[in-house]
């Protein structure tokens, strides 16, 4: 793309990678404080029951116990992520709604005593009939899980773009198919944890929490404790993965704060792995029926969707999830007419929440599988079919998305070439096959209740640069990417940047880590703040050099006139001169960045541009099926992606590889198995992730586009790639054995069953 | 003074007072990190010796030991506080120079093993002759403690203002007297501690340290480790007192960093009380001869000083201390002609360093004692003598000090009245007496190598205000005072302010806590930054109200038109409106403040204005001597002081009371007793501070002056009051028993000896 950069675009290790590798990086559970107490949560053993009575007296008397709290003791305040969808108490009040629901909490001088105290709490329940499937739960007469929510349907979305009925009439073919995606767990390596401290003078709660959204957690905590937000300070230590599971507030956050205030001592909660599985969040299982009208040449005329998401016991991000699921059906393909009807349904099961892709993978599975079905039915090559319907930069969009940069059709062609589409598709021996699927993802959401992403950049007299950012690095490398952006602007190496990120008492407001908006939002904010610092320095240097500030460049710790490296000075000289001119040190720049949007909009009235920009990608898979055992081997996965300019290609690859493994898990291995509300496999051993043994060869193809909105042209890279590995793999399975799987996951049992059926 | 404020001037508890009282505030020793190692220092048992050989092999083999380091292992880099006076290695290289000198360090999995390992290190010494008194040490043939420092005189200052010889000739009387002040220890409640972490990727050292000057410590650590300053991050946790003793870098800082880098683990050092006494810093013992020419009416014509300070083994702040001692002889009295000759002399004893008052108490003792001697000799009342020679605001000054505000003569009169001067002086029964003494102190130093004091203030959408300051609160309440200033500017209560202070990786550059400059420097910086925030908010609100921003006031979480409280809005409304206008949140202001000075000067070429402003005070004491036992009881101490406007009168009183106790300790109780280089009383039990049992009645009289340079008119309150309690007490002893003590401390033994002598 012509321009060369010093730091941006470099394959640099994460700035905190060594500390993490050496074990010195501080995660929440690493926080040790003098006099710290330890908390544990008592969880419901029943999927649906009324709480008649809780007797905590024996627990309170156990030596070492410092506090016990139940839902009756705390303010009657519901919380959640999305306005008007708040439905959750920090501890259950009248009812429990799933096995694992938070019933009471204990804090004690050590975790063992806290655990022992849990066993001394007696809860009398009146068991209620329960329901475990959304299609059952919407029926008349099904048990109602929340008062005032008929048919257990807590949120519905109905959108129509264009005229679908007319378009179906004008279509050569209309096909209807039904798909199902299962529940999977995020399972971050670091379990959810919180450490709270309380200052009695200020009435301030300081909460260290493994969170993706410190500022939202602050809001929920303040609201449920009924104290001003100004009295809550949320600090995000290192976080060992989130994938959306650490967006919500959890009982551990509330109870840590509650007990800290009650006891005056620091209080720690750390969930165990079983709690992470049953009592945090998971990807929504979803039933989706797709009806698509196409012309003989494959042109998509219209699509109609009916989706039922299994929300489990609470809403969490339900409305957002359904909205994303809907809007991202109109990208990366041109769908001029579309109806989406989606329902979020309560069941007595673990709670669905944000998870990498957030509602879109389920829809993508349906669409990309059906495209292959249609291609077969109308006799058009799947790649051709997709290319024909691909969106291009600059074209008008039914939902008014503004597509400034789009490498989608390139990604299709390059992924197909790389997997050997021409030579292989339909031509490999039985048991082997190739398949592909496309996707697109937003780089965050354009307007979220007027929340900007802010940054403060300070350059000190030691030449070191300090960045304050509200962005929440949860392991993906956000801090490194932001630091690279600042380093590039200021012409210093990455090592000169020190970043403090995500402490609501210290760092500027930021929406947090979700929706893959961090690089664009927080990256732009950091870029602007760094440019302000550079501007002040350039003004000083330009005076000294008798040059125009606009002609200066900063690079390799030098500032010089563009094209005349000898007309300049070292950064050290510049800073010393600046300081000795009694200009104020450190040199400070600050900024706040909003995504450009024509008018303030919210997620659900969004008919304008949804996101600052959009990533595009195609996954192409090659699989091998053992026809005797049914065992499936993913041999290779090619991912061709357009994430604008990769600020750090190595970190982008990390995201791609993680996404491929995540998608592969959803396609072939992972499934939260629930029987009568009980999760049957809540451990790493039983859950059965893909491991290194299952890893395919991964080929990554960068399609760099220079997006005008992203910092240095960057777009999201964290989620888009997770959207379509599953349909690509299942499409490849069709090529391998001629069976069309409509549900996830596809396991050896399913393979054998299908082969048996085909034979029979 | 007419103007009223909401937060400034209020008696508010320290913002972190409750946390400290509850034990949840985090001091350095409270930092616990996973895998943390513990370090100990091996100290010299000899006052002066050559190190022939150190055998660490047995220590290294002790199970649990993770590292041993000696002076030969580390870079040959000397460090110190003042440029060109660097003379100290982090660990002794070739010689040890006092009992307690740092010889080697060990780190191990627990402190006990580290302690045990120290005993396994064998050091072969060649003992050298030692010298323990500065007047001996300057003699020809005395043992030389540092190479290349003849007469052990490491720093000398010789200044003449006016024409002293001529003035002496014109004087009616010339008197010469000789005084001595002893060594006293700061003995902060929190012993010196450090916890270091190392990031191998960045090569960054993160040092938590009980320090008064984080930015200086960063410099010394970087310099001695031979790494760029940008790779050192110093964080100041809560500090439990400093009084100047925590200005220097110590072996614990260097060795913690060294071992953290070597082992990759966090490493903690905590000194025990004995180490604080023998191996940190103490107030310089000083011999001072004063020659003063006066007229019959008491007008001071000229003074000539010869001072020898006992520096112990190293320089520490020597040049600064001597300069302060010199310059502050020209204030609070008019001394038109002055010669000061001062010498800082090495001895084989514990090291002298900055201590509350920093060179001035010794000089003040000499001057204020001699003024009483002169008053007696020429028959002028001591108060009259002082009033006659008092400096007043606006008058020219021999060293070009600019005295914008001065309440000194008022303080003399009010203190004299309050102690009952007229009724008591010379009129009390034998054994009781009153005395007084005056003083003045700078509010920091105007120009220190172009180091500004910076502040960043952020007002968030929750209404909370975050302040970043480089100022180092060491227990005096600096964070509270800065927060009050910000609260006043923004019209919010103190509870709305959250301050982060002193993290070189985060907070703006600040000179640190010394010289009593924090309130003026960091307070002004915070004020300016808060005004910037307020300006942005006012601009927005003025638009809404159709008013002029200049007419707005912020008070009690409201913004309204001056004089029309109904024409306004709540701060919450203002912030919400600001945010929903898509103006960037948080609202950020930043500043850096330099003391006004006509030209860049340094401490030693200082012939311009020394400080931004000057405090003034008089102490008046009433004492009672038991003529049988010699026991001295300080009955009452009145302190009349002008610290400009007291931002927080309760904190000012805390400073005054601490100063009175400190001065009383120096006068009557404290003395670091050294025999052949060995400190004989290095414990709280043996050292014998004044306790609550000895506390006098303390009367504080505020003389508020509205200084034009200090924030809201404030001046220093932390040190000035410590300058003259000792001479006031000793002057009162003269009134009580007619004996003129010329040395400190005055103990019952001295009383009895003097009474005996008078009788004999």
C-alpha cells in the first residue's frame, strides 16, 4: 500500500508476553492482600424452584466465617447488560431458575472454611416444573420462568428490508431449510475472579475483576449496591481470556464488594472450572429456519429467517445478540429483501451470553450451509454462487451500512485457490472433501449511548511514553496494538511505550472489549492523543530547525525534516530542549474518539451505518472422514481475511488461529450437554476441546485494505474469523461423504448414523 | 479574608485516613506477590576497613537462597541526590566507611533463610583507622574516608552578602558564640521497604518503594543499573512517614531491582528498625560559630557564620543542606551583611541527610540562642530585639528573596502574648521560665533543573474526578490537600475526588516531597488542570444558559450564574448534557506548574528569589525544671504561624503538632549516641522519643496571609514549625534557671551539672 511504517505492521511480541510466560503478570487471583477473606457461592441444585426459606445460622457460627448473605439481604435490584432487559439479581430472591443459580454467599478466612460453610446453609425449596428447550418453552402451558414474560419470550425482533413476498414471487426457486447450533462454552483459561476492597471514609468500593467491560461493571455494581457510580472503582488486572464470557457482572463481583463493605477487609472470589461452565455464560443454542429465493444463475432475491435462541435462565445480552444475528445476515452477501424474525426464549438452563461472534455464527452456519445446498440444487458452483452475490466497497446497502473497504470477493477467490478448489471439489476420493464459507463482522458498534473511547498520552523527560486507555486487554493483545499505534505516531520503538489500561478510577471512559471494536475505537483514540503530543513537540522542534512543523517526521527516536534526515535532532535532544525551555513536562495529549455517524442512534433503531468499518473473510476447509469409525480429521483450514491493515500481523494470526480452533470445536467437538437442566460435562476433561492433536494445518492469507476510518487503516480481527469455520467444515463433509448435516456438532456418531442411513 | 470557599479551608479528614486506620491501606510491605522472594543486606561491623575478599559460596549453597550479590558484581556507578556530589555505591566496593555500610545482599524464598544466608557470607577486612568527629576529621593527618577528598571536606560553601567587615566596624557590639546540635533520627513509623518486579521483554524494572521522590529514585536506579530511565518505573504505595529520610535511594531499592532482574521473580526488602537507625539517614550534627554585630538598640548590623557539619560516611544531600543552612540565615530577620562559611565533613558514622528543616534547625538554634544572649548582654527585651529586626513583606532582601506575604512580626507579638510574655518573662519562680524563637521556611525551591510539577484532572460521566499527580504523599496529607484544591475549583465535595499519586509510569513529572514545596507546586498544578476542566464545562453550560462563561460559578455540585443560583443546573445535568452532545468524556485538563522565576537558576547559583513564597512563625515555650532531679517538663508550646491560607487547618495542625514534638525531641530527648562508630541506641526503646506522657499543651495561632503565588494563598506548613521549638525551649530554660545551654540536647544530667557549676 505504498506507505511504510516502523512499528505498525511489525510482528512484535505482546508487550506483556514475557511477564505472562514467566508467571509474574498479575491476574485477579494473583492479588494477595493482608487480611484478605475468601468467598464462595452456594448454587441451586434444582432447575426451577421457589425458595421457601434459607437458614444460614449454622454457617454463621462456623469459626472463621465472617459473613453470609442471601438474596433477601441485598437490595431488590435487577441488572443486566442491555437497558430494559435487566432481569437478574446478584443472588436469587424468590426463585432459582437453573441448576447453578446463585443462592447465597459466604466469606471466611480461607476458601476451605467458606466451602465448608456452604454445606451448613439449609435451603428449603418448592420444586417447580421446568422446561429445557426453547421450542417447548414458547408453547402455551409451558412453565413460566420469569413473571410477566408470556411464552418465556423475553425479546423478539422483527425486521423487514425491501419486499420479501414480492421477491419470492419473482424468484426462480425458493428453498426452505432448518438448522440448529448447539451450546458451547467459552472456557477461558483464567476462571472468573474478583477481589474487592472498601474504603469506609469515601464509601468507595475498589473491585479488581476479570472483566471485559470495566465501565459497565462499575455501572451494574453501583446500581445493585445502590451507591453512586463515583463510589465504585473497577480495576482490570491481566485477564486470561474472555471471548464474551466476562462481559456480564456475576455474583462473585457483587458479593466480593458486599462483603468488603460489610467486613472492612479485602475479599476474594475465584470460580472453579465447574462454576465457569454452569454458572457464567455460554453460546446460545439456536434453531434457525432459512427460506431463500434465488434466480437460476444463483442471484439471491430474498431471504426470510425465523430464529429461536435458547437463552437459558436470563437475558444477559439477549437483545444485542438477536440484533447482531439479524443485521449481519445482510453482509457479506447482497440480500436486497430480507425478513428476520427472532425470539429469545428463557429455559431452565445455563445462561446464554455474548460469545465470539455473538449471535452471528449460528446465523452464518444456517446461511452458509444453505448456500451450499442451493448450489447443489440449482447446479451452480458454491464459489461462483458466493462471488455472484458478494458485496463490494461503495455499493448501497439495505440497512445503510457504509462499506468503505471490502476484500470479500478477493478472500473467496484466494481461499478457494489455496485449498485447491478446482482440483479437489467433487474430485477427491470418498471420505475426503473441501468446503468453504464466507463472513463479515463489524469493528464495534458506531454509537453506544454517547460513549466515546478516550486516551491520554504523556511523553516524559526520560523519553518514555505513558498511555492511559480505558480499553480492556483480555489476552488478545489490545494493549500491544494500542502501544504500537502510539509508537508509530511518535516515532519510537514499542519498548518506549508503557500502557495502563482499564481502571475506571484512572483511565478514560471506554466502552470495553466486545464487538471487536477495540482496535478501531481505542486505537483511534490513542492515535489522536499521540498526535497531540507530537504536535507540541514538532512545534518546538520546528522553531529550532527553522522549519515548518508540517514538514517534520518522527521516526526511530529522531525528528527531522521529511526527506532530509540530516536536518533534525534526536528525540532525546528535542525533549531536553523542550524541558530546558521550561515548557511543561510531561508533554500530554488527550483525545476521545467517536465512530463517525450521521446522527446519534442506538443499536436497535440502527438504520444507519452500524459499525465504523467491516472485516471480511472466507474459510476453506479440507476434511478427511474415516468411513469405518466416523472419525473426522480437519486436515487444513485456509483463512483469507481482510482486516484492513494488520497493526501486528502476529497478533492477527493469533486471533485467526484461535478462531479456527473455536470454529472447529463448534463444528466437531464441543457441546454443553444438559440433561434435565444438569450440565453433564462441566470440565476440561469431559467437555473435550480440540487439542494440539487435532490442530489442522492453518494457512492465513492477508488481504490488506486501507480502511479510511480505522487507525492506520485497521479493521477488526478478533471475531470475524470465528464465524464460518463450522459451515466450511460441514460443507467439506458434504463433499467428502455426500451427507448434508443440518445440526452442530457433527460427531463420529452422526457420521456413522448418516452413512448407515445412506446405505439403508 | 472575605472570600469564602466550600472545600478549601475545611477541617476534613485525610482522604485515606479511614483505610489507614482500618489497616487496609497498602504500604510497601503489604505488597504480596505470587512467588515473591525476600532479601536481606549484610552490613559492615567495622567503621572503616578495606574489603579484601568476600566468600559467598556457602550462602549460595543454602537451600532456598536464590541470589547473592556483592559490590564487585554490580556496575561501578556512584549515585547521590545532588549532581557532582555522588559518592555512594549501592553496595560497598573496596571499602566500608561506617558500621552498617551495605556489603552484600541475599535473596531467598523467605526472610529467615535470607537472614541465615547472611551469616554464611565470609568477609575478610583490613581494618583502617577511623574518625568520628568533623573537627578531628578536617585535621591534617586524619584518616581519609574517600579518595580525593582532602581534609574529608566533601563540600564547602562560602558566601558573602554586603560588607561584613565594614559593618562589624560600625557596630556598637560584636559578639561571638559557638553552638552544637546533635544527630537525631527521623524514625518514621514505616521502615524502609522495596518490592521490585522485572519484565524480561521490556527489560523494565517496576519498583514499589517507600520513597519521597519517585522520579529521583527512578533516575538513581536507572543510572546505577545502567539502563535507560524509561525502563524503570517507580511506584509509591502508602508511605508511613519520611521526614526526609526517604529521599535517598538505598541498597534495598537497588538490590530488589537487581535480584528481580536476575531471578525473574518479585523481590521484597524491608529494613528492620535497627537498620533504619544505623543505615539510612539522620540529621547532621553541626558545630556553628556565630559572630554578630549589633547597635545599642539591637539593630543587627552583620553576622558571620562558620559551620562544620558531620556528614557521616557519604554526601547524600550535603550541598543542598549547606546551601539551605546559609540562605535561611537571612530570613526572618533583616541581616544586611552576612558571611557564611560552611563545610560538610565525612566521618566514619551513619550518614547525614535531609531531615525536616534540612540544615536550618541547626542554624536556627545558633541564631535564636545568640539573639537571647545578645538581648541579655545589651539589655533589650528578646521580643523587642526580634521585632526590631523582623523582615516585612515587600522589603528588599540581600539575597533577592521576594517576600510577597509575611506574618512574622504578628507571629512574634501573638506568640509572646499567648505565652504571657509580659507577665512571666523574668518573673516566674525559679525553675520556671518562658522563651521564644522565630523562623521562616521556603515553600519549595523555585527552580530545580527545569522540573515542573504536573497534573492531569479528568471528570468522568459518573461525576467522579480523577487526579493524576506526581506528588508523593508520605503521610502528611498531600493527596488530601491536592484533592481539596481540585474539589474547590470544580465545586464538588472532597468525596468526589479520587487521586492517583506518584507512579512514574503513570503520573506526571513532579519533583517529589521535600523542601515543603508540595502544596504550592503540586497544588498549583492541580488547580490549573482543574480550571481547564471547569473551563470546558463552563463553556458548554454557558451556551445552554445563554450566559457568559466568566459569570459562572461551580459550587456544591451545581453550576450557576454568579449571584443567581436559580439560573443554573446541577453538575450531573451538565455532565449528561455534555456527554449527550457527543463532547468527549472524560473532560480532561492538564497542567504543569513552574514557580515564577525571572531566569532559570539552580540552587547554588541562586541569587534571585529562592522559593515561590515563605512561611513565618514564632514558637513560644514555657518550661518547668525540677531543681532536685534536673527533669525538664515542657508545659506549653505556642506556635503562631503564617502558612498563608490553610487549605486544611486540621492537617496544618497535625504538621504543627508533629513539628513541636520533633523540636522538643531535639531539644530535650533525642540523640543518636555513637561510640567508636557504633550506634548505641538504635531502637524505639533505647532512643527515647517524647511520648504522649511528655506532650505539652499546644496552642496554635493561625496568621492567615493570602499569598499571591500559592494555590488559594497557601504556603508551606510542613517544616517551618520544626525549626525553632528547640531554641525556644532552651531560651525558656535560661529564664527558668539562668543557665545558657549552647549544645543540644539538654538533659537532666546537663541541668544538674549546670546547677552544680552555678552553685560551685
